[in-house]
C-alpha cells in the first residue's frame, strides 16, 4: 500500500497589504500634525504590545492603511506516494502560495506541513538562473541549488541538455535566451533531479507543442517510477490526462480530493459564474500589489450582439486601463482559449501593431480583428500586461466570446466542435 508522502493540516498564510493611491501615497494620508502625534505615541504603543495590553490611542498610519489578507485558510489534504495531484483554481485562489510553502520558500502563518522526501520545484521560468552565465554554467549552478551533487550533474549533463534542445546555445549567456529556451532548460534540470516529489507550476504555458508533450511524458515517467508529482496548470486537458487525483482551490480554501474530471467540471462551473463580476473586481495576478490596471472590457461584434460573433465575422475588444503610470512601455496581450484552457489565438499590441503604452493614469485600447473564422463554440478571453521584463498584470476569464454558425463557405455546412478551432477556406477538386 502506498504511504503518505505529504500531509497538510489546517494550513494558513496571511499577508499584510498596504494600500496606495494612483500616485503611490498611502491611502488615509494624514496631516503633519497628526503624523507627529502618531510618532509621539509610538513608544507607548510598543510598551503596551510588550505587556500584552491594548493601546487605546489613535491607530498608526500603517495600521490605517494596512489590510490583512489570507491567501490560504484551513487547507488540509494528504498526498500518497506515487500520486499525480492536480491543483486548479482561478487567479488569486492561492495556488502559487501553496506551492511556495511546499517548496519551503515561504513559511506558513499557521498549520502544519509534513513532507517525507526530496523536493524539486519548477515554480517560475529560470528560477535560480544567473542571466550573465551561460547555459552550461547555469545547469551546474541550478543543479547545485536544487541539491544535486557535482557527480550527479556531470552524469546527467548530456541528458539534461538533450532534453532541453539547447546544444547550439550552451555557451551563450541565458539572458539572450528566449522564454521558451529558458523554461526548457529550467524544466530539464528540475526533472532530472530524480526527487521523490516534483512540483511543477504552469510549465506548459511556455514552449511549443512538441516540448509540452515531452514535459507531459517526463512527468508521466516520474510518476511511473513511483515518485510523486504536484502539477498546477490552467490546461484542463493536461490535468485530466496526467493526474490521478485533483483538488480545486477557491478563495484560499481547498475542496476534497476528487477525480480530475470532476475537479475540472467544478472549476469550469466557477469560471462561468465569474462572468457576472465586473472586470475591476476580478481576481488577478500582479507583479506588484496595487490598484487594478485592467478595469473594463467590452466586446463589439459584427452581429451587433455583445460577445456573440458569427463565424468569420469581425470583432473589436475595447479595454480600459488605469493606474499604470509607473509602467512605461506597457504591452497588451489578449488570449483566446477554449473552456479547457487550450490556447486558440493570441493577439499582442507589440507584435500586431508595434504598439506600447507610455505610463499614464488612464487609457482606452482597442484590438480590432477583421475576421475570426473560428468553429462555433464558447471561448474564454484572458488579458495580460507585459513591460518587456515581467507580466505586470494577468486576468483569467476576463470575458467570454461565443462564435455561432454562419454559412461561411456557401455549402450550408461548417466544421463542428472537435474538428479543430478554425474554419479555413479550401478548394477541393477531383479528376
């Protein structure tokens, strides 16, 4: 019988969030006289805290502008040795915080985590890589950081480089690598550590289809060797295909472990419910904690019905952005995916129109697509902002777009769901 390799009991992680206005000033900013009074009372407040007594004076400026936020609360589950556990949930659900705690990067505020075995984590692209060092040097550096011995790295070096497919660029500084090359090399090092537990966060979001298949295959090999995999992804097909069990994180709390298909169904139902929430109130990933930048989206279509477009019709995505003065050179990305999280099309302001936004307090941005020859289905719209170095803000399920039937080819027929994503014209002849 498999034994427990991970046990989590009543886990919680609390953060303190300081609020700022659009100019970076703390909300609740006080006059100089009030700040001087606050400073004068600080020693008495500290003494009261040491004695365990309440201080009845005016709260400090920090207390007035700081809010407690629980990223995780009362999370409890166990993982059996050799299992492949999928963790799914929307942005802000607590997935990344949970993985950082399991990887011993972040300390929990409360609760208990017991791990029996060596852990290898791939949480972010190129974590532990030095940009000025070559790929060869970073394999040795990153392997050492992950706990591999020199002999182990030398023995597996050729296999790591071959898996990552970066032989030609092995002696090139990794700062010149594309994001795909970065993640291939990072994944190759982590996957060849031969840990008892492999933790993977969204590795399939970067890289071509062939490399994604190699990643899935490698994780499958790890599981078949009796080792444990914890896999976080927004690709629901990958979760269903790879995982033996799954949990859903919702608002920092977890569901019971269930079959992957049941977990995916629950997650998708929650995504559809989120459609009625205004964009400014949606959960999001941010490089810095601040007021939302992406605050509004409206989809105008040829058919005249917002969010519904006939196959082959034109569509306009109107976005409203605020509070991005501190991010000059901002690029806007719009991703269309099916409801299982598989990417269908990506539109980028820099790639499509050589457009970047100067830092500003407010802007309206329009992405116009003259023809969208997609198969009838419901697609989700994800939004991302990028400053050239990092993702500044990302919102999943910002909106949905429904493509409906139209006699696009004059035959009375159109490809249906499951026959690819695009209805492209072709001419058939016979002799």
